[in-house]
């Protein structure tokens, strides 16, 4: 299916209705209280601790896979990939 740009969809800005009301001021920003700030800091500290326990990425292996893909040496099972995507996003096939 080909989707073409719809003609006539553009409305020149000069034809738009503009209110003569003055612009209102933006609502004042509320300052974060110390409890919220501490909760965010604690969450970041926990995430960094969990991240530090993960193994490092084997960049040599990544390069091998990248080269195999580029050279057409690595097969791709499209059906298995699509099923895995569906399971991940929907919880079922």
C-alpha cells in the first residue's frame, strides 16, 4: 500500500482565526520538595547499583555478529522473530 501526501491539507497561517485576547502568563513552576528529590536520588542510586552488577558487553562478539550480518552469513528466521516480538509486546502470539 502506498500512502501519498494529501493535497490541500495546508492552511496558510494568515487564514487562521486568531483571538484578540492577550496571552496569559504561564503557571508558576512548583519547586520540588526535599522528599521528592531524595526519592528520585534513591531510585537512581538503586538503578546504578543494579547496572554495575550486570556483565560487560563483549564488543568482540558484537563485532562478529555485525560482520556476519553485513556479509549475509547470519540467517534470519522472520517467523520466529515476529513471534518473539508479538510475545514481548502482547504477552501472546
